[in-house]
C-alpha cells in the first residue's frame, strides 16, 4: 500500500513537471514602471536591519541592567548613573537608526 502511494505521488509530480515545461520556454515579462523587483539590495537591507535591531536591543538591555545594579549598590550616585544611562541608550538607538538609513541607501529608496 505504501509503495503504491509513493509511485502515485511520483507519477503525479512527473506529470505536473511535464505540463509545466512550456512555461519555462516563455520570454520573461517586461517589468512595468509601477512594479519593482526585489533583489539582493532588499535582502541585504533586511539582514542589516535584523542584525542592528537584535544587537541594539541586547546592548540596551545590558546597559539598563548595569545601571539598575549600579543604582542599587550606591543609591547616592543614582542621578549621575541615570543621566549617563539615558545618554548611552540614546547613542545605542542612534546606531540602529543609522543602520536603518544605510538599509534605505542599499535598497535605493
């Protein structure tokens, strides 16, 4: 029974392949002005944004964790630690925004 299903599946796949062969012989359609193709630029931009967002989030988590630990160990220094943490988080976030800008440049928007 199992061999019969396998043979039937292979036969159906081969039939579909033979029927689809004329589609490979057609000329590719000319792209219209409104439709743009997604190429390596879009893939590179997506990869860049994913990596930047992931590492930016990890850096922000570590920075806030270290700041909270520092404030709990020395409550008297909470003000300066908070200020430096906010500046550091802004700089980390700006790096992610620079990655977004570079992704737009790669994509060509």
